[in-house]
C-alpha cells in the first residue's frame, strides 16, 4: 500500500548571503541597509507558473526582550505574495517560531489523525542569518524569550508593486503588525 500525503503547506528556509553584523549596525543607525532588501527580493521563491513580480517589502523589526513572546497570528492579505522573517540575533532559549497546521481545528479530534499520528504544529529553531518565506495565511507564534538577551528579527510582507495601493487600504494593515507582547501583556507596534 502506498501512502499519499495530500495538500502540503510549503515554506522556504535558507541563509541569506549577507553579513548579519552589518545589518545589525544599520538598525542601530536607524536605516536598514538596502543590501538586505535586495537579498530578500533576490531569494523570493521561484514559481513554475508565474514570473516574480516587481515587489515592495513592508517590514517591521521585532525586538523581543526577556519574557517577550509573539501571540499566535497570521498576516493574511490577498495582496501579499509571501510573508517572512529574517533572523539577526537569536540567543539560545530566546524562542522558536511555531507554525500551526491551518486544518488543525477541523481534524484535531478525528480518529484517523490520532491513528496515523498527527502533529498540529511544527517548531523551527532559527539561527542568525536565516530567512523563512511562508504563506501569509499560515498561523504562527514565537515562544517566550527565556534568555537574558534580546532576540531580534525582521518580519515582512512581500507585495507586488501593482497591489501596493490595495495592500495599504486593507483594513487589517496595522493589526497585522502587532508584535512583541511584553510579559505584562502589553503589545507594542512597530510600523514602517
Ligand atoms: Fe508574524
């Protein structure tokens, strides 16, 4: 008997060819170096059915201090090609990113999934220099930062420039960027 796993969720991971320390320095200077955005655009996953469009990157910086975490959320937006995150500083125990199976609420309790063994979530241990591109609709969260140091990443949505006006008009444009929930439950926003 052959087993077929239908409808996989695809994401892409790899390392960007850019010096992380240079990007960190540019954050301190207040202007993130253009080389990073060029790298992010150059590495956009290729499609077999469409050319990569000219893109705009809307980004925000996550500074997760000790005890901070990111609640489960998604970036769903019909104008977004991919969402993603690039890691700059990831002390040990500063929190994995966890992706949730979008079907989990439907199939969690089903007998076949119990029988076959089913993991409703997948955790990824990031490292500095790593980038992940994922579908904007894929729910994710970041564990609590248990280290004494800050965890820094740059999250982004990639939008075709043709869709940019529509992207900015989306009602949830700002809600999407609620990040870094502090230990006291306060959530800070970084918009750029
Ligand atoms: Fe996110």
